């Protein structure tokens, strides 16, 4: 039996958010339409994620990294 996600509890919604990264893509979820608490939680998570990206910028590894890993693995 398929659950109506628009009637999802806050607890179920928040558990789902913790387990997947759809919230980072700002995808719509029917639960958010009727739940101010979860919309606020989502906004807080987006703020935290943005702050973390600024603290730890993504750095591209050097080109020779995979060669080094492969040579260590074969040794």
C-alpha cells in the first residue's frame, strides 16, 4: 500500500531528509506545503550546508593521484 506523502508525519519527513540528499537540490515535497516547521528545518539545513561548503571548499585532486593509487594497489 502506497503512503500519501502529503499526509506524512514530521518525524517521517525528517527521517527521510536525513537519509537522502534531495533537500540539497531544493526539490519539492508535498509535506512542505502544509508544514511550516519542516520548511524551517529545511531552510536551516540549507544554511548549514552552504556554511560547510564555504568552510571546506571542494578541491580537485592532482592529475597524478589515480596513477599513484593504482601503483600502490598493484604493489
